[in-house]
């Protein structure tokens, strides 16, 4: 009995307090873990918020406008009243994809060229200088590119002799290409730098010239990363707003003609919101219907890109 | 010695086929041309903006309110203050949440669990969602919608709503960069702390976070410089180009990209050129932030 009390008073008390601290600690640790997880879950809530917003608001839109009329109609003038009001999104999708195509025509060769040069040819010193410069290009706000396209590039193209309207698809598309160039350059450079040196050495050993090694060995080995770069670039070009809004005007055009105005989906959304259409009207609802279309397109592209990026990581890391 | 030998062998092989050598030269020149074109675009853009804009940036340009009547006396004061407010509020929002999410994903999350993989793919995907879509979210959910936080919006655009929208937009960037910084802390540091009896959280708080602070700070600054350069989401949440009083957190506001946009779409040339002045101010702010990032990285970066 007495011995029992003694143990309770000394090492026993020590051990209870020790266990108690440990429990209190582990409760605290657990609480911290839950808090941190909550912060991570916020990102999922953001996506959920976007999806809920787009679905609920565009369902109001599709209550008034037929789904087929929206998707396949070839006339887009949602903001005019009366008879001439129509909701065919095709011209808007056309202008979006067409401008993206022009942008990629500029950005893919230039971006890949820069990526290949920095990954394969540049000396460490040259890379230390030019990599930050390319990143600097990526860090310039897009509104600056828009201003540049409108006040410098369009007049320049006119001086060269191309008969352009003030707002046109050509300048917007090309500058959009310059905008996505750094994305393509840096993602493809990463992919090519991840290709193991032994592959290059093997090819050199077989007597290949440098360009043959790059084109026939490094490039195919980095292909999934290069594809990811292109898809990410396309996704950026599809979703870009202000360059097109400032440089290419406010009408989507179902035409190949680049000298006239073109409006992409993002620019339409911004322009409509700027006009401050009353909440609840059909015009307000078009923001969400077009936004949903844009979100679905870029979401699909992003998932493809993420998959490709993961593939090249799996192979070489 | 071996290096020299291989390069000699390579030279011999290359010389053997001089056609391949010409092609090599052509290929290399084509690549250099790409780099040259990209860099000269940047150069021309900066020079063009500087020629138009730098002469406009006077002390009065910084401190004056915008004017639709007299381009000589127009300024960017409310836009600049709005941008600084947005940056501060945005930082207050993204730093705790972004770092907490990064710590969870790097230190606690078990990547074999499906929900953690969902979070991860979700963050990667959010990083590539067009900014205008975040604007839609801000408009419908924060300005006019269910999370009209603390009733501040009351259905009308506020600076706080703008800051939250921009915060959500750049949160994935903060998380991704912070994760990389945390991952760069070697496991031996954690093991050492745990072996001395520290709990997991004590290890993170006392060892991992201080060790990754430089990387995290750089990431936050990069994210903020992206946030204050965004135009589209602010158009959506209702920022205004010509604001004639200083912004308040719970009231209407302007910001530099919006001021640039408002001026750039002006039909009158003498007003349109004001956009270049505002661009110079915005680029100066961005340059300051990036210099700070470089300074912090050099000053506090840990070499393990």
C-alpha cells in the first residue's frame, strides 16, 4: 500500500504527466493537421465554386435560349434588343480558335526554338543571361501587350502595307503569340533538360551530328513534355482576355479575314461585364454561358497537359 | 584527358561529313534567330513604352486624380493607391492559406490517398484556369452572390472583393512555389529535430519553415506581381478606370491595369498616351517587387 503511494508520488506521477502532455500535444498536432488540410481543401472549394457558378447561372440562360441554337447558331448579337438579338456562339468560338491558331503559328516555332537553344546549345553563361530575359517576357502584364499591339504593332503592320482596320485579328493574334511564347519555351526547355545525358552521348558515339542528336534523340525523348508545353500554350491563348479586348475589337467574325475585328470568348465576357448589364437579364446570363464554354475547353486542355507532364517526369526522374 | 579525347573524336566524326556540319550550322543559326526575335520583341516593347511613357511620369502624374478634360493634369493617384491596397490585402489572404496548404501537402498528406491526389491535380489545373473565369467567380460569388463577405459588397463592387478574387487567382502559384521550397529542405533536418524529441509541428515551425522562408517569400512576391498585373478579373468585379477619390476597402476602387485599359481604349490620342505613363508606373512597381524578391533570395537562401 505504502509502496504503492510512493510510486504514485514519484515515477508514477511523472509518467502520468508525461502521458497527459503527450495526449494534449497529439490533440494539438491533430488540430493543426486539420487546419492545414482545410487550407488545401480551399483550392477544391474554389473549383467547386467556379463550377457551381457556371452551371447555375448558365442554366438560367439555357432556360431561355435553346442549347442547339447556342452551340450551332452562326449569328452572335446578344446585347442588341428585339428581333436581331441572337445567341449563336459559333462566331465567338471560331474567333477564339482562329486567334489561338495564329498565336500558335508564331509561338510554337519561336518558343520551341528558344527552348531547344537554351536546353541544348547555350553555354551556362548564355543561359544565365537569357533565361531570366525570357521569364521577364512572361512577367509583363498582358494589358501592356494589348497597348503595344494597338498603338505600335497595328500601325507598324499598316506601314508595311497591310490594309488593316484599327481593331484587327492579325495584330492581336501575333501579339497573343508573343505572350504565350515564354510558356512554350520554358516548359519545353525543362522537358529537354530532363533527358538523361547518356542518351545524347550514345548518339554522339554512333557518329551523329549535334543537330541530329537534338532532332532525332533529345526531341523525341522529351516529346511528352513538349506536347504539354504546346497544350499549355494553347490553353493560355484560348483564355487570354485583354490583348484581344484592346487590340482586336468587339465583334466576333466568322471569317478567315484577319484584317477585320475578331473577339474571343474571354474578351466578350469582359466587354459585356464592362457594359454593366443589369444582373438577372439574359445579356448578364450570356457571361456565364460563354464562361462555361471557355472553362470546359481550357479544363480539358489542362488535364491533357498535366497528364503529359506527369509522363515525362515518370520516365526520367 | 578523357573529355579532350571525346571532343577530338567528335570533331573527327563531324569533319567526316561536312554536309552534316553545314546543316548543324544552319540549325544552330535558326535557333539563335528564334531567341533573337523573342528578345527583340521584349526590347521593342519596353523601348516603345518608355519613349511614350517616361516623359509623362512627373510627380504630378503620381499625385493627381485622372481627368477626362485635361490630359496635362491627369494622374494615376487612385489607381496606384488601389493597386497597393490590393497587393496588401491579397498578401494577407494568400500567405497564411497558401503556406498552410503547401505544408499540408508536403508534410502531412499521404499521396496514395485519392483525396490528396484530387487536391494536387486540382491545384495544377487551377493554375491554368483563365483569369477571366476567376473574374466570373468573383462577380457571381463574392460581389453579388452567396459569399458576399461580411456584407461588404452589398451587390456593388468593392476593393475587398477584388483582392479576394485576385487572391484565389494566384493561390495555386503560392502553393506550388512554397511546396518546392519546403521540399528543398533536406529530410535529415527533420529527422534531427524529431530525434531530439520535437513534435512534427515543432519540427515544421522551428526547422522546416525557417529553412524554406526564402523560397516561400520569393513565391509570394512573384504571385503578388502576377496579381497586380491582372486586368480581366478586375473588369469583371467592377473596378473603374476614372475614379475621382481615393479608394477605400469597402468601396469602389481603381487599379493601375484598369487605368491603363481605360486610357488605351480612349479614341483621343492625347488621352490614349496616358496609358503609357500608367504602364511605366506599373512596371516600376513590378521592378521594385522583383528586386526585393532577388534580394530576399540572396540574403536568406539556405545552402544545405
